[in-house]
C-alpha cells in the first residue's frame, strides 16, 4: 500500500515538472535580417495572418479584384513603396494609388495588427505570387513607420 502511494506521488510530481518545462519551441525571434530560417518562419506566420484578414479582398492568388482591390501579386506599387505598404497594413489606407498602371481609390480599414504581425504578413506578401524583394521586413522597421 505504501509503495502504491509513493508511485502515485512520483507520477504526480513528474507530471508537474513536465508541465512546467520551458517550451522554447514557442519562442519567437524577430529582426534577424540575414537569418533565412527567421524569414521562412516569418513568411509562415504571415501566411496565417493573410489567410485570416487579407484573402477576402486580395484573393488567395494575390490578384485582388480588378479596379476594386489592388493586386499584391507582381505589384509594382508594393515593390517601389515598401514603407507606404507597411503603413497601409499597419494603419489602413485610403485614397488614390496606381498599381500596375491601374488607379484604385478605395479604403482599406486598419486590421489592428501588432508590429510583429505586420512584419510577418509583409514578408509573406513580399515573397509570394511572383514577388521576391529579397529583404526581410523586421519588427524594428515596422515600429519606425508612423501615421
């Protein structure tokens, strides 16, 4: 009987120790612009953000809706206006813009994203659908972008 109690106590203590273990797989590292695995992880997280919030207007293929929602795929605006694009994702956007020769004049509401989420979704967009801008958008870079 005494050994059964000791066994139960050991099992409970082992469970407690294991449940308190620091799970480093959930730690996230941002801002390492030359670390390819950092960029790959950011792109993966950004795809989740995109699929939650952006896909409705910009579509799964990033082509948007003609004359209503601008394309992100092969977007000259995105390539040439990274800071403005970050600002648009971070704070929303309204007014005229020309993307691939087509004028858009709509409103994109602010999505309420944190700076790390903005960096992630920008990295996903910058590396999808023919876009390959070669530079990782960092949280520090996003933080510097103001209204």
